[in-house]
C-alpha cells in the first residue's frame, strides 16, 4: 500500500491537512469556552444555530471507521455491509423520534441529569453511567487513531512511521478538544462535513459515470469483481450461514440501531439544542446529511468491489481500510481524487476523535470524578473536565500504539455492544417508563456491561481462529461474533428486573420529586 500516492499528491494531502488543523485550532481558541465555566459544555449566549448543530450531530455518527472499514465491508461482503448502514439509519430515525426532544427537556448538561429528573438517578447511577460511557468512548478513540495512523503511514510510504503518526495525530486531536468546548468542536465538525460530504458524493458520481449511470451494470460488475458472484447480493458474506449467520445478521442490525440511540457525543449535542422547534430542525439536517452520506458510501463500496475487488482479495482483510483510496486511484490516474479522499479520512478522524474526547472528558470530570471526589453529583468543573479530556485523549493514543496490530473489529464490536445494550436501554426506560428506578439503572448498566464482555470473550474474536486476539488458544462457547440479539434484550431485562424488585419503588411507578428539584438546581 506504499504506492497509493505519488510525491506531489502526498505533499498536497499533508499541506491541506496541516492548513485545516491550524484553522481549526484558531477557530477553537476564538469560539471555544471560557476557562472554568459551564460553557465548556454549552453556552446559552453562544451556542450553534440549530441547522449547524444538526450538521455537527450528523458528523458525530460518522467516524473514520465508517468511511474505511464500512466501505471495505460493502466492497468485500456486499449485502451485509449495506445492512450495517441500514441499521445506523434506522437508529438515527428512532433517535430523532424518541430521544432528542425529551432528552433536551430534562437534561441540562449530561445524560445522567435525565435520570435524576425522572427519579432513577443518584450518585451511584451517575458514576455507573460515566464509567460505561468511558468504556464506550475509549475503544472508539483507539479504533480511530489506529485506522488513521495506518493510513497516514501508508500515504507517507513509511510503514514504520505508524507509531509516530498515531501519537502526533492523537496529541493534535486532544488539543482541539481541550481548547474548543462543544461550540469549538462543533465548528470543527461542520467544517469537516463541508469538505468530506462533497468529496464522497463526487466519488460516487464518478463511479456511476464509469458504468453509464446503469445500476444493473454496476451491481453485475461488483458481483464479478468481489469474487463471490451472486452471493454478493445475498446475506451471509460477513455474518455467515445457518443459524449463526441469522443470529449475527439480526444482532448486526438490532445492535447498530440501538447503539446509534445512545452515542455519547451525539447525546452531548442533543442536550445543547435550544428548543423543541430547534430539536426538530436539528433532526431534519442530521437525517438529510446522513441519508446523502450513506448513499454515497454505498455507491463507493459497490464501485470498489467492481473496480478494485481483485486487489482487495489479494491484499487480505487488512487492506479494507484503504478501500476508498484504492477506488480513487482506479477512478483518477492523476492522483487528485486519491489526495481528496485521503484528506477526507484525516479530517473525519480529526473531527470524530475531537468530539468523542470532549464527551469522555466531560463525563469523567462531571459524572465520575465529581461524584467520587465528595463534590455534589453532577457539578460541573470546567478545569477538571479539560484535564479529563486531555488525559483521555493521551491515554487513547498510548493504547492505540500498543493495540495497533489487534483485530479492530473486536474493539469496534465492544463499544457498539456496550452502547446498545447498556446505555440505550437506560435512556429509553428513563424517558418512557415511570416505574424505572435507580436500582434498575444500576443493574442494566453493570449487568449489560458484564454480559457484553462475556459474550465477546467466549466468541471467535477472543480465541480459536487465526484472527483472534489469542489465536493459540480456543475457549469458544459459541461462534456468534455480533451478539446484539442477546446483549440488547439482556440489558432491557436487567433494567426491568432491577426496577420491579426494588422495594423503594413508589406505588404506581411515580418518580421521586427530588430528582426534578435536583435537575432544576443543576440548570440554575
């Protein structure tokens, strides 16, 4: 993969990326939060407009893994890769219908405020939510840094420079998160979307133009190029056949849908929306951006199967992260499209990790350290949140260096499983079930986390296959690799059991009034 760019295109990519980083640093300093106030999370006088918030939230659901691994999945497995996109879009629709308006009405700074207001919160719940959120954010950060480090090293033509690329990019992203706050990082996210979306749409249009705008010809060429024939258009290419394949497919769509409901960075921005009308505007812009984006990614993935499917098969699974760049080289011999797509990968990684780092830092500083350090639960300390964001970003860069050769699908599956099985059920219960209690929240958060970890430990991801974390051992109990069909229902069941067996549960399931009082105190 060292010949993806010639020297002139390589210089163009890094020149554009460097200019973008400098501009983003300046914007974060100018528009970012004050040193020690609640503006780190939101500022009533300087928040983004609703349409800007919608674009930023759409960008939050798009990571560099979305643009690389997901496109690679579509190119090599066809139908199953498209199923992941479908699950994500369904999750966005449910988020807009079920979550965004009631969440912003009850939460003032972070999601645990909702639990306090609905009578199912408290310090223990706030800490549990914060810890699970960190367990979601940290693997996500590691995956982003490893992918962009690999791409950067390949573009440089120096595979040995991967470690340095991960460290440098991690430090840059951490600096942006610490200096920007939610408004500054929102500006970064909007700028990224304004560059990435047009480039991906142009790539999709070029793919369609190559096949005369005939989708039938494109799909036929993709089936042939993928080496799987008609199986390219049928389920099972990634999830497998038989009952295991069926469980994986249901878990894939179900898990992705639920995970999209509770992504920490998206929740952070949803809380910062201005009003119910503003929330609806945010939703329209977010959905429009994602429909256009996933449509472009689907065409790019199918086009990659048609044009560079043979190269991908010969290079093996590790080449999937380079799928957009390989397609760009096939479409444009001059290298300009490859350079543009490389910039998209860098900017997507930069923006996504900046927002996730900020969300993790705010959670650690406000929901974990404040509650465990003797301060009132939920109290915002801007300095603590900034230091927490810095620590999270730097730690993620260090772990990414160590885990750079791991199977990243395992890490991605972990954060998606936790998000869908632990955070999403608590969020939905708190919004729509008056009988939900703090005990139910704790059982769901800790219990679903344990179920997710155990499900992955006894799967082929941990042992028994050449791509496992421990290929020399075999302690598999099942062959399911996408456990959403088990973990998500387990999370809902644990939340229900914990609530109905709680002796402190009020008759009729009414929430505790003290939660509302606490939420209003936080807002003041």
